[in-house]
C-alpha cells in the first residue's frame, strides 16, 4: 500500500489529504468483510487493506440469539442433500435469482469447513458428522449453531486469521463516500473517502483510499429504524453505494420481530417458549400496568400457546396473523407505536389465568419433554436455558428483579445492492457488495442462511478479483479528480453546519421514527405517500442546511446522516412502489387494505390487510437512482433468473475452469 498526499482547494486554502493506494479495499469488518479479506489473501492478493470503525463494532460480532443459527448443506447421517437441493430450498421462498441460489448452495460446504478449520466449534458427533436441526423455511435438518454467539465466534477466528496473515487494518475509520470514475456502462469503483475518528479536527480527518477494487461490507441498514435489534454501534452504509449510483434489489424485503431494546437482542427461542407475562405500562414505564393481550383471545391458554409459538415463529409473518402467533406482534405494535405505551416481558410471574392444562398439546409436550412443566417463566427459563438469563445479566438487566422492555424491531434486510454470481455490482464494475448489504435473499429465507451467504460472498468475490482483476488498471488521474470533487463538496457541506441549528441526533431520530411508523412491518399506501413526501423534504433540508458540527464526532455523524437519510428515502420509495404494484402482504410485512382480510375480529376495520399476489414470487424488484441531488428513484420488476441446470460433462467443465471461462460473463 503506497501513501502519498493529494492537494484539495477549499475556501481559497489548500489542504493536503493523506492518500492511500491499494489494489483492493475492504470497507467494513463484519464476518463477510473479514472472510473476503482472508480469501483474497489466500488467492495471492497481498496489496489489501480493511478500513473499519473497529474490529469489534460491527453487527456480526455484537449480535446473536437464543441459539444463533448457521445454515448450510446437510451433512449428517443418511439424509440426502446436494447443492441443487439446497438451491431449490432458497429459490422456493420466492424473489431470489436462481443463479445466486445455486452459488450460495454450492460454496456452502467450503465456507462452513473454512470456519471449522479456523476454530469455530460447531457440534459434531464422535464420528465427525456435523449434526443439524430444522430452522424456519427449511425442509431438511441443515442448521447448526455454536450457541448464542455464533457470528461473534466467526468474527473472532477470522480476526485472528487476518492478523496471522498480516492483512492491513485501519480502525477508527468511517467511510463517508465511495469514489467512482466513468459513466454509464463504463462506471467503476475507484476507492473511498474516509474520516479518521482519531484526528484533531474534521478538516484534518479526511483520508483517501484509491483502489482497483472495493469489497463493500457495510452491513444492513441498522441506523434506519427507531426500534431496531441491530447493535447501536452499527448503522449501516448502503446509502454510500446508493449515492454513488449502485443498483439495488428487493429493498422492501426485510425481517422484523420482537426484541429487547435496552440491550438489543432477539427474544426468540426459549425466551418465548417459557411463556412470559406480557405487560404494558404508561410512558413512565411504571404506571397503569396492564396485561393488554388477554382481551383478544377466547381463553388464556390460547394466548399462552401463541406466545409459546413465537419461539419457533419469531419473525413477523403475514401468513401467521389470522389465528396465528403473529397477532402478538401486531398487538405489541399497537401498544408501542400507536398508543405510545411501553411493553415488557415479565418472567417473574405467570400470566393471569395461567394453566398448563390449557396449553396446546405442542406447547405442553415441549415443556414436559424439557423438564420444565412447572413454576414461573423464570424458573422454566432457568431449567431450559440458564445462559439466556446470564446473557441479560451480563448486560445490566436482571430478569430476577425487573421486566424486559421489548418492541417489534427491524432485524435483517433480505434486499440490498444488486450483484451477479460473483457478487460484483450489476452496474458499477469493481464494486463487490458482500454480506447483508448485498440483496441476494428473496422474500423469505431459511433462518441462518444470511451467515452462509456472507461467507460464500467472500469466496466468490476473492476468486473473481484474483482471476479477472489482478492487473491494476485504475486511471489514477480520473480517481484523483473524483476525490477532489467529492471532498470539496463534503467540506462545503460541513461548513454549513457552523450556521445550522439542527443537531444530528434530532435529524436521525426524525427519519428513524418515520421508518418504524411507515416502512417497517405495518404498511399502507396512504401512510407511505405522506411519509415519502416528508422523507424527501428532510433529505433536501439536510443537504441545503447541514447540521451542527461543533466536534469531530458531530461532523462524522452528520456525514453519516446524509447517506442514512438518502437511504431511508430510497427504502420508502421502494416500499411504496411494491405496495402500489399490488404485491400484497408477504415476507415480514402486511399491507393494510380496507377490502382485505380482517386480522382479528376485535381490532376493527383498520386492521384488514391485502393477501399476497403469488405472481410476484417470480419477480425481483430493482431500484436505480435517477437523481442523487433530488433523491429520486426508479423501480421495475424483472423476471427472476431461473435455477441453472447442473448437468456439466467433466472434461468440458474442467477445460472451462482451466481456461478461466467460468469468470467471463
């Protein structure tokens, strides 16, 4: 990596900004970005650099669940499985391109055993077989788990490998712009503008990284929602790529579910299977305590059985609203978002009228087989999963002494940037979005498949770069011109902050509240229309007026708000387009429609929702930026690419591999 300086003129002054020249730049250090760096190095690429806020600040290393799942090809006992069978499972969930499904399936075993060989202790039997279990949307026992912290352990072993290989890492860096050169079909990635959070001032914090290739591992849109289970240290960076003109796909397809909000953690699995008491309070968190769900169920046992099912059926799902467990999410949403109350899980006592005999057969047998058909929710949780209690205590929440505050939260974006089978952007060459920022998933996905997808992405991107883009061909003059223009614009915008009264915290709260209200799991065309006007207005106000930048942190967070606010306009615009297209209720969101199905007899006419239009299962929504300045977008439905045939003749396939034909479009 070469380091020079680039002169930038601003306000009749000349600034010299550190300029790093690297062959391949990795932006982000979650599990996907780390593996991409490791695989690039393993493929002979040595001129690499990772820029990151911190090796311990991404989603992967700070999240988990009751039993965090890693989804892979089945490899236990006599169960029959194959790459094509796994691809068919991905593809069957709708809205996913077939070639991406086959690529994720085919590299699954390589990705899994790479983690095993690096030291992740996935469970195996005494013969070395890796045992599995069924996860959601999974027809076979393909899932495995390290425990609550599967992704954290993945990151730990990958960080060790990055250090062992001597791959350069620059921490305390926040990317604030992606650099590109060329236009139209010749547009390509050229690097990134980065802020050094350890600098003495905002103007001194700018750094440039010029690169032939950019592996973009910025994670999911964690900073877009008020109620979010993404860790607070992760906000996401998809807006950077959108501002650079990168095409996106399937943006409306996200996953939502109940999670604690003081410490952000999914309350799935045994947290629900022990059947905690749901209560709501006034805004002070103490007054007017109610068991608010009971009036919506004919019997206490019915309500308690639905709570139990949330352990298996944690994500909100339109198919499980009428007479199913997702009615619980709606009732929590009404209390928190519409009524402004707070909702808690209380493990210290059973719900009112609780009776084991009133539970469904499934719930009662599960508790009986688990040796937990007794006591309070806390006693049952202690019997079934003591680490679940310890986890919260380690984060300052004692379930023995206090209830656990929850909300329906954003958890994962199945959509993101659009890439091909090598994870290269469809319209910006040399840009490789990997991990959650890549929109490879469709409407539904098997639980844990996102971890597999991110690992597969590292193999695919690294292999393609090492075979197609090994020779440096970046026009450095054009890259420098792009950098000068970009940095000058950012400096001018930061200067506006000296006159602005807007605090970055207030601006962020505004768009986060809007996304939770209009762009999450409860959607309607009318609400979206209003929200979209407000969203675009906020972005244009932010661009024209800036926000206060009294400190370096203010400057960094204000710049982060620019891309987050732009992204939230893109998401709302995409969600509205999908709703107006008539896709109906699917994935993890319902579309309210006065002509639709009534969610519950006691919820009123407002809570009717549109059924899914199955015709859209075979289409993928693509999004392009028409005008970054005006925050305008275009969307279209394209037929999803079918599953490729897998009947290659060995001799011809071997020849295509040797000749490098597999890397050609």
